[in-house]
C-alpha cells in the first residue's frame, strides 16, 4: 500500500512534466522515503546518500548530497537561515558535468529534456547503484 501511495504522490507531483515523471518513477525501488516542503512546493526523494528536490512547477530537479541537505534544513529550522535550494534556481553543475567532465559536487541540476535526459538517467543509474561508475575508464 505504501508503494502505491508513493507512486501516486509522485505521479500527481510531476503530472505537468511526463519525462520527469517517467524518469523518477524508474528509480522508485531505490527511494527510502519522501517528504514535502510546502514553502517551495517541492517533493524531496530520499535515496540514502543523496536526495532529489523536485519542484512541482519547474521542469528540473536538484540532486543534493544528503549531508548538505540535512545541514541546510537543520539551519533553517533552528536559525531561520533559508536553504540555498529555496531560491529554486539551477545549480552551476548539471548531470552532464558529472558524466562527461567527471565533476563532483554536492548539488547538481537534473534536466529531463533532450540529450540532458540521457545524462540525468546515466547519473541516476550510477548514483543509485544500478550501473557501475565507469566514467574514469571512458576518459582514458
């Protein structure tokens, strides 16, 4: 029952963006929990080592390192310091930077259109353990 509720929640949340919905549903088995941040109309998908903050009305999501996310939420609750993702802007790095340039960061923007969708899926496959990280071998 809880899986059905989650899938329904995700489907409702991403209804305006079918490619986003399809992509995130692909990783449903890897999601450990969800929460909602009403202030920014977002759904947080907890994958253990990272979270995806998905904005209901925007065509992209943010992938955040879980420790950074928890630190920013803690600061928000204790000291009213707004998390960086509250501004709903994109990160300087995207999934393409992770896949092609091997750039590591605590925050990436996930786009769900065109060629960016392929990078997003490749990145999520690696981050969720569905595929091994062979990026270093590709560069040689």
